[in-house]
C-alpha cells in the first residue's frame, strides 16, 4: 500500500542523492586523477544523477497532485516558491546526469567533464537545500 500523502515519502531520495553526489563526485575526480580508480568507476555518478533527476521529477509530480490539499492552509506564494525551487533543482539534476556522461570519456575531455559535473553537483545541492528548506517551512 502506498503512503498518503505520497509526496513526503518521495522527496527524500532526490534530496539524499543531492547531498551525497558532490562528495562522491569530488572523491571520484581525485581518485581517477591519482589513478587509484579507472575512468569507468565514474559510471556511478551519471547513474546516481539520473536517479536524482527521476526522483526530482516524481517529487514534482506528486507535489502538484497534492497541492490542492494544502492551499487552504498555506499561502499560495509559499507553495509557488517551493515549486519553483523544485523545478530548478530537477532541471539541474537532469543537466548533471547529461554532463556527467562526459566524464566517461578518457583523457582531457573526460577530466573536464568530471570536474564540470562535480562543480554542478555542488550547485545542485544548493538548490536541493532551498527546496528542502521551503518544503520544511510549508510543513512546520
């Protein structure tokens, strides 16, 4: 049986991945650069980023579905702010998944792809924090 409401149960996966991905990406960049890991080890990063993007999309969908439930209790501007942060987060997560694929390329292009993806993962974390904070304010 699915939880009701579903949105609070869904949001934790993308937010947790947003917190972990910068750490994993930065460690992978350093380990690959030091030749302690092969380039193919980077494959975990685009997979995790794709899961984060998919989880973000699912959180958006469930949030829109349940928006009517809270509109009577919470001012619409707070809901809209939360939704806007979530939309940016989801777009950034999808971009991170795409850009991180470049990190699988050997040589200098792959190095640039890995560094760019690691940097974008930090930016994405910033938006994840904004989404989580505004969502927490809606609840509490």
